[in-house]
């Protein structure tokens, strides 16, 4: 495997880690029986955490030299 492939594999792992954090944050909420967030402040914080994780994932994506589609393995 070439250095480019190794770096791309490492970046893929990093991106997926950030995606997992975002998904966890997006799923961190409770809604009352009245269909209202139990704690809107916490929900806002979880949305910001998801946004930060997505931004981190995009940074990794942008800073990575990705193999050509046919070379991705």
C-alpha cells in the first residue's frame, strides 16, 4: 500500500470517528410527553457539538490527498 493510501485510510478512520461523535450528539435529546424538548439548552449544546464534529471531519477531508477513484482499493 502506498503512503497516499495509508494516509487516506488514516483520514477515513479519523473522519468516521468525527461522524460517530456527531451522530452521538444528534441523538442526545429527550422530548416530553407534550412534544417539547425536556432541556432546550442541552439540545442546543448537543447540536453545536455535532456541528463541531462535522467541521472537524470536513477539515480532515479537505486536508487529505485522496487516491483517484480507481485507486481507492
